[in-house]
């Protein structure tokens, strides 16, 4: 899966902006992105959220880190269900 494909899926889920500290999102958008992740794409999506968590940690935004880590875990858990 390419970065362009991931970006397209993020847009399909309703994400419309990126701030220096991460994505502007709400719970419904996050749920939509998780539903879009197929088995093949799931790990790539989880890695994207892991990257967002790492970048948020550098910025000192602990709330964003927790949110992105939870999204990463939820995506991976969906593949194990």
C-alpha cells in the first residue's frame, strides 16, 4: 500500500486537515477509518497511527499520543477478531 493510497483512505474516512501535531479528527472519523482497513491494509494503517503517535510524543502532546496509540491498537485488534 502506497502513501497516496493511505492518504486517500484517510480522506474517505472524513479527515480534512492536518496540524503540525497531528490530524484533526473526531470519533466517527476514526471509526470510519478503522472500518476501511481491510486485512491487507490493516497493518499499514496501524503503522500510520504509530507514526502519528511518535510525532505527537516529540511535540509533547500526550493526549494525542494516547489517542493515536489507541487507534493503532484498535486497528490491529480488529485483525485478530
